[in-house]
C-alpha cells in the first residue's frame, strides 16, 4: 500500500465556460482533450466518486477531514441548484466517514443570492477570478460574443462581500502593461483582503507574451508590484509575496508558483478520469492524465500510478535542472512552477521559463527585507 495520503480532491464538474478568456490554461493552451469530455460531470460519476472516496477512507482511517474543490471550466455552468444538491448528496454519502469541507473557484458572473445563501449554510468557500480594474480585466476576460465581463464580476464580488463567511479572496492574472500600483489600489479600495496575481501560464514552446519585445517586461513589473505591496499595500494579503517573505525567513510552505513539494490532491475530470495537476494542460495533450478512471480504478491505484510517482519526482530537489541546483535560491524557487519548465526537447528538465524574473524578484525581496530588518535594529 502507498504510504502517501491525500485528503483533497479537485472535481472538475464542468468542462465548459461561459467566458472566453484569452490566457485560459484549460481552453487556450496545448491540451484540447476537454473537447471530448462531457460538458458537465454526471450524477453517476458523482456517485462513483463517493463510492471510491468511502473505499479510500476505509483504508486510511487517520483521515478525518476531506476537502472537495469544485473547478472547471466555470463550475457554475454545472448549475447552481445542481451544485447545492450535489454537495448534499456527497454529505449524505460521506458525512459519517469524514468531516467534509467544500470550496470553488468561479469567474463570478453566475453567482446569485440564493446560491450564495445556500453556500453560507453549508460553509462552502468561494474564490473569485478578477484581474483588477475594468481596463485590464475586460482586455482578457470577455464573453464569447466579445463583450467584457468586469461589471458582472464586480456584482458577484459585492455579493460575496456581503457574505464574508464564504468569501476566500481573489485570484488574477498579471498583464505587465498595466501599473501594479493601480491594480493593488483597486483591490484595496474595494476592501478585498486576500489576493494573488499569477504570471501568465507559459512554456518554452509558448513563451510569455510581450517578452520578445522587452526582455525585462515581467521582471520590472514584479519588482514594482512587490515594492508597491511591501511599502504601500500590506493591508492586502498577497499570497505569492507573503509566501516569498516566509521562504526568506526559512518557512517550508508550498505554493504552485514555486517548485518542490509533492502532489497532495487528485483531480477528477467530468468523464471520471483521474489526473494530477490540471495546470499541466499548458504543456501538452493529456499531460495530467493518469490513464485511469473512477469506474475501473481505486483512488489508491491512482496514487500508486507511475504518472503520480513521476510527478512527485519532478517536484523533488533531486530532479531540478543543473542550473537550478547551482542557484542560491533553489530551495525557495524550486525550479519554478512545473508546467512553466516544459520544452519539447527536455520535457520538464528546465528551469521555469520565468527563471530570470523569479531570480530578480527573490533577490530584490531579499534586499528589501534585509534593509527593513536593519532599519528596525
């Protein structure tokens, strides 16, 4: 039996979205397998998952809490009432075996009062995707007919802010052509406490947009954003920057934007197939697929698969490229986000495509922190 235990499961209940965001890692990169998936996860697959989860919990009695993360596409395309009924079904099936916790990541456009109220009753955490003010958000996150989604997202955001018990914060994507101080000010003025802004998903096959014209484009943005946050906007909990400071202080936390660690969750697609991290979709077709599914394989078998072992090996210090092993920040950066290390020639045996940017950011943060500590002394 595998000694590895997990208690988090990403259920991709929808393989479709009502938006057409230009950088989406699901629909706009190298993996087009979603076209063959059922648009939404069937009730039959949900029940099969419950059966597999009960089976797994019976083998791992030390697991007392289970986290279910609903993902997509846009998970609310699944239907808001349907999702609440699904949560109740899972609770009735699993509630006697573990304490269940639920969350979801949404673009916010399909949120409504009834759904949020039902989530409040069940303690379902909700994170929202928004990139910042209207100009940046509507440049990238459009409806399929081409109109921007910002106004509808802000309506959803304000609905969540009236129900703070379920609102877990926002995640956005960086556009280096917009001023980071303006973006952070936007979030602060809205009264948002928890944010994270992620680099656009890129590989050596699909390099970051705009960097061919300005090699310092992202480097300059990240350094300016860090300074803006550190000196002016620390009322915002900026996850990546707080993780970075914690790492410089010696904390051993893990974050997807950095490498190292181990797979601590399993992803299940709408067709019931098992996957590692769905962010690998940016690399190549079926990069995350384990070749197993709920109907034929147990969770234990999925975790014991060669693909999971390979994934965990890639997140180990031993598998880092030579350049990373020689780097003074290897234990913190860990080679960067795994999908960002991909090239057709070397597969994942590369530093992140954002290597220069990550080094410059960490070095700058270290200097800022050292100065702040010395000033306090």
